[in-house]
C-alpha cells in the first residue's frame, strides 16, 4: 500500500477516513472491475472498501481530500470505465462523483488503475493534479487482442479543466504482461507524485522477451516527469446511466472482467 505524505496527512486530519486507509486492498488486474460510491460519506466509504477496486487517496495543502477510482456509472450498460473522483474537506461530507473528461462517454476506451497525484503545495482552485492511468483503446477486446497502454492528463485548477490526454507507454499485448493466478498483472496499484509542476509515476511496461525469458516486464518512469498543464477540456456534470445493486442493497458500479 502507499505510504505517501498524502496518506499520512489524511489519517491525521480526518479520523473517519482512517478505517478506509487501513483496510483498503489495492488490486491491479489487467481486466479490472470497478465499484463506485454514493456521495453520502457513510455510503461512499462502505462501497469504496469493496475488494478488487483500485483506490487512490490524496490531499492538498488546505487538507482537502481527493479519492479517485475507476468506475462505469457514466457508460451505457457499463461498457467501459472512466477515472472518477470525489472530494471532501472534512471526511464526512463528500462531493458528487466527478468524471475526469479524458474522452467522451461514448468512446470505446476503458480506463483503469489510476495514479492520481496532488501537488501538496497547492490547493483549491489552483490545485495542481496529475493523473496517470492504464487503458484499453477498445474495451470489447479479448485476452488475445487487448492492447494495453499508459495515459496521462493533468489539471492546474483543481479539476475544473483537464489537459488533452497523452499516451505515455504502449501498446502492449497481454502476453507481454506477467501471468498470475489473478490474471495478467501490472502491479497492485499506481502511485503518482506532483512536485514543482511535474508529475511522476512508476508504471509497468511489457516487451517481447528475449534470450529464453518468459517475460520482459519492467517498471518505468518518464524522465524528469510530465508537466502539469493548464486544461483545455472542461469537467462536465455527466449523467449517471448505469447502476446495479448488490445483495446487501448498496448501489454498485462495476465492469466485469472478460
């Protein structure tokens, strides 16, 4: 699990987040599920604690908490995931779930395992955010046809607008990703740090193995980090078009693995 300053600060500031941070399990399979959350604090925390969901917690200079995850509530029939987030200034009241506008909700792109970072020297309407993530250009791909890539977008105004998405690494076939009992594995989470206007994350890249190796999968960064740029794409109040209900009656938002 992450041990960044953001996590430590969140626990120190808001006791209601403590259980979430201590018990949350990070899981990064290449064909992930996603589970969302309601905006009321108790429902938000209860649903984000479901296993199998990549969850990121960050905090800005003012103590505002950002919680980010992958989620399909804005996609018809839960066809693919977006990266979404909710914020709180007290750990009790949470904002509506907001979609990062990486692309249109009608696109075929599936986004997952977010590395969401906040510059801890910034806050509010000038908070600098950096978001790395894995994605499939075509969410209907199969284990033999999926092409895995790493993307990046950023914001200099606390998420009001986001920069145009850029591809950082890939494409990679799933045969180039280490095979485990839980599927092709890039790692159990992605961590992003934003410092002095640059965003840095470590991510997995698979390549064609040589010299009889079973895999050639390493961890990489972009040298010097990627600049956090002013946004050109405005965040929208997207309508929720998909909901499901679990056995305990809680709403859930997920995309099943193929």
